[in-house]
C-alpha cells in the first residue's frame, strides 16, 4: 500500500522501464481468470444450486449474494431480491464499464496466476487451514487465487469495515455517483495489483461518496466476480480475551472495541463453506489514528496468537515490518506461520536466513524497491537471486514492481 499521491507521477516514469535490469522501477498489469462475467440480464441459478445441496451451503439470507452481484455489475439471478435495481439506467451504464474491466482481469492475468499457484503452491495448499493476510485492504482477489484450500481467511487493514449499502436510498439519490465511487475504489488493485493506502483512506471512508463507508462492498464484489457465493454476513467483535463475539449490525459503535466483517461463502461447484474476516485495526506497536498499538491492544494480540495460520500472505505492505515499529506483528507471523508467501515489501529477507528455520524458494527477480522505498534495498536478497537459492518463474507482475519481469515473490516453509 502506498501512502503518497506523487506515486502516480512515478508510475508514468517507470512504465517505460521493464525487466530486472532496473532496480528502481516497476509496473504491473493485473488481469484475471474466469469467474462469472455474464452479460445477460438474468441468470437461472437452479443448476448451480442443484449441484451442491449440503445443509451448510444453504444461504442464511439470499439478499447478501444478490446484493454482491448487483454491486459487481453482474446480472440478477432468478428470484433476486434486488432485481429491480438492475433495471436502472445508472446500473446498466455501470455494468458495461464493470464488464469491460473484469473481462480483462478474469481472462488475462488470473489464468496465469492460477496456473502458477497450481504448480508452485502445492505444499501450502496441500491441506485446508487458515490464511492470515495482514495489511491486505479488501484484497480477496489475490487471497482466493493463491489459496483455494483456505477454509478461513483473516484479513486486516486500517480501512473501516463498513456497512451493507441501502440500495433503496442509493437509487433515490445520485446512484451514478455511488457506482462511480465503486469504480474508483477498485481501480488501483485491478490495474496495478495493490491498493494505495492514501486513496483507500478517501475511497473507503465516505470522502468520495459517504455511502461507501468501508471495505464490505469491495469484498462482496471480489467474491462475486471470482465465482464465490455469499451465504451469510455478520459483524463480530474481538473480546478482551481475544475471542470473537457476534454483534448486531447496528451495535458495532464502541470505539474501544475492534470490530470485523464476517462473510460465510463457498466457491461455486464446491461443497465446503468457508469464512472470511476483515478487521479494521492498527498493526503497529504504537497508537495510530486514534487506535491503540499492539503494545496496548492485548485483545488483538491474543486473537492473532490464537490463529496459528497454515499460511501467511504479504503483498504491497509498505516495508513496515522492516523497522522496530511493527516488531510485534512481525514476530507473531514468524512464530506462528507454517508457510509465508510475500514480495519484498513484507518482511526483510534476513528474517528468514539468520537461522536455519526456513526452506526458501524465490520467484521472478529482484529489481529492488520502487523509488519511494529505495532505502529498503536488500543487498542480501539481490545476492540470493544470483546464487544459493532456487529461483523459479513468475509469469505475471505483482506488487509495487508490477511490470511483468520486474516482480518478485518468496515462499518460505518452516522446517
């Protein structure tokens, strides 16, 4: 996540540079595989529903999945409780834009990512388990692509969790502005593969459109467009003991409590329900934006220590864990995780090499950080790509160095 608007100016410069020969440039064009990019006005869902009948896949309320399809610019299914909103001129104009964007995403880059995942992430996906994705923003897109075996996903970021949009009110007052706001909120991650932190502070806090008050709509859109069905939506709170407690949707107002979105969902054609949590939290040691740091928030520390993730994923994490200010979250990840997949913006390479605790595989090439983060250049990682570690293909761009051929990923497996 980037924190400075002048990054856009930088993008124009680095677009002209490609390949690992540059240590300070990057560019990425994210594209993705098929999920559901329907273009008809209505879809009969009876066939997919008939394929999977287990009790735990029966939606608590179908409105959540119906709403996800509406927000994603996808056709209403038969019996949709929000079908009337698909008929508005503003939604139909939004659908045309969404179809164009998602067709590129789902048909270009995501197939390459899925093939790479099947080839190189077999061990992390060999067993079901929990995926921990801190500093994620609402990036369900990459989480679901790289970790199809994850039965529970825990995502964390500074952005608010948000509320279900009230489509009746939205339709009565500037719906065009609302849909434009959704386009803007997802622009960076779909084009470059990461959210820009300072933009998220605007896009997901109601500063472009006050009705977009958090990450919930983005999560729902990603689920719908990647072929997942939402079974239920709840809000949860982290208790002082570090456990989770369900709360009423309209009662999550105590500023001393960390709240989260809970989405139950499943992949179309599969028979297992899964769970995603997104928490709006401060992961630094010290207080920030009125939220206590991990040295004060023992509730959050207890909760994270209870996760014991099989996998941790880190991407475009602003190199925050390179310094002492994020040592608590860094230490939790290193101690708890069986596998860590990250680009170089996650944790410094030396964290994985100072002992004999990890088996390391490198992917792509190390072009160094972009200019904004040039002070985090790692000479030991540069040398590791030259000799001493296996280096394998990375046939897509990802992270800050988002040009294909400039990107890097590292998979570390605890011995």
